[in-house]
C-alpha cells in the first residue's frame, strides 16, 4: 500500500526528504505491522495505515528535531516494542549502529522479521529487561543516544535509560502532555543517575490533538554502580 502523507509531512515538519527506496521500506513496514498485529502478536492499538504513518513513523522521526545522528553513532531503543522509535530512525539514518532492546520474545521475532523486510541489516536485537541490560558490561554506558517511547513514567524511565548512556551522550524520551509534570518529578532521579535535563521540545503532530514532547537528558556523570536496581524494583519504588 502506498504511503499517504509521510513523505510530505516529513518534509514539512522535519525538512527530511524520503527517497523512493525509503518510502518503499516504510510501506513494507506498515504492511508487516498490520499483518502481524492481526495474526501473530498484539503489537499496536493503531491499525490503520494513516495512523501508523503519523503516530508511529512520523512520531519516531521527530527525534531528529532534537539530535543529529552521524555515521557511526551508537543508538539503543529501550522497550522498543514494534520498533519505535529506533527502527524508523535507522531507516533514514542508515549509518548508525542500532540496538533494539525488548523483553518480550514475540516482539523480538517481529523486529527480526521486519528488519529483513525493510532491508535494514546489522541491527542488534537484545532480548533483556532494561534493568538487566543496564548492568551488563556489553551495554552499560556504551551508547551515544538512548531513546524510548511510551515505556514508563519519567522517574522510572530515567533508571532504565541513563545507565546505558555514555558520559557526554544523550537520552531522548518521547512523551505526551504529562511531560512537564513527569520531568519535575524526576529531577532527583536525574541527579542520582548522572543526568541533567537540557530541553523539553514540543511536537505538534498533524491530526493529533495533544502536544507531544521530546525530553532531552544529557549524561554528565557516571551512573553509580548500584543502578539500575534489580528487575521490577525501579517501577515499584521509583527514585525520589
């Protein structure tokens, strides 16, 4: 199925020109998402093609309003689910090294499938919880950019993201209208974990009533070794 609005909206909102090959890849991604969602796994509540273009693909690409992704940048998407925002970013920035972190095996299977469908090779698929990855020396403080969308409230999410980010790197959380309140409640968590809020970027998506926000956190110091805590604890006892 042909894309309806993604190419024009990416151009208008982000100054991004999608090539014919990239458009074809996004079409295949949408088709795979709809098919798998109906037959194999519950991946998304958004099932219509236009909704997928705006609420998944375009929303993911808005990260590029806040960061540039040079060739060789190491990026990890935490709790990626059906691949958002990491895979769309990799599709338009093919020079990055992308890792997709997802605890659910069925979703990892979809990610492996769709990466082949959209011809995005050399992606690392990590089937772990965020707390496990953050204590794993292969991943701890190894990434230039750590991204997440719709994973957890900000005080909890900070404990998932910042341990994976290298000093000098950035974390970007895609949030809804509650972003400012969540950030205010997470200031202590940022300090404990070695981060500092640098920007809250409002995003207006066409046809979407609520304002979205990019929460930009700079990693300024090493995360203490006792963070992240064991799986489940950050969500039960968020840092205050």
